């Protein structure tokens, strides 16, 4: 009970962060609608595992090193921007379905879903390369969590956030991939794809802009 207040504060801050729209949300929405529940769930697990990467950074001090080394931070930003833009391309180029497909139960059958491994890696990379998430966890462990908190307790906080993130996106995946909801979204799903693609592209451009501005 000694660390209950600290844990509750961390849980509240983490929930606000994970529930806000971002690249994780965009990818889950797209995969739920385009490929279905199974793919979205594997993507959710990948996102949750990506949280552990940020937690590890913070626990061993690599996060502070990245944040304090301009060259490392710059490299990570360019990689993240490139990957987000790559995913955005597929959303922005989504096409409207043919009329005969709309009445077909297997609406997106022509879109072969990625393997479980690829779906997992997709989620892991989207979260793991999110520079904002890196800085969020570095700040969380440096400013919110007391330096006197034992390493085991800090690790438990990190594990909780990874599990909570997975549960949050798995719940979102389950809801969006419900047959009726998914079919309704699929009818105009190409617009949803385009919107999510635009969100990811904006995030990529924001990273590029901030990088160039800081360099200038």
C-alpha cells in the first residue's frame, strides 16, 4: 500500500495518454475494419509489447540518453516519420469497393489479412517508434515516479501499463470488429482508411517539421 498513491497517479496519466488518438489508435481502427478481429488483436498485443520497450529504456537510463543525445533522437525521429508515412500511404490510396462487394458477407475477403507475426510486428513498430511515447515514458519515470521507488516496483508499474494498453486496444478491436459495426464501417471504410492515413501522415509531417525546425 506504500506506493498506492503513486500507482494511481501513474494509472490515471497513462490512461489519458493511451486513450488519446494517435498512431496506435489509427492502426487498430484500420486493421479492425480491413482485416478483422484476429489481426487487430495481434496488433494490440504488439502495441502493448512496444510499451515494454519504452519502459526498459526508462528503467536502464537509455531513454534519458536518447532524449539528451541530439543525433540519436534525430535518427529515431526520421525512422518514425518514414514508417508512419509508409503506413499512411496504404490508407490514403484506399479505393471504394465495387457495388457487388457491398452485399457480400465476405466484404474484404479480397484483402488477404497479414499473418499473426506481421500484425504483431506492425503494432510493435508503430508504438516502439513513436517518439512521443518514448519522451512520455522518460518524463513519467523521471518526474512522476520517485527516485526512491524500488526497481521491482517500477518494473511492476511498467508491466501494468503494457497490460493495460493491450487490454484497451484489444477492447477497441473487439468492438470495431463486431460483425454489424464492421459491416457498417466497411461500406464507407475506404473513407475511414483515408482519414486514418491522413492522421498518420500528419504525425509523420509533424515529426519532420519539428526535426527541421530544431535543426534550423
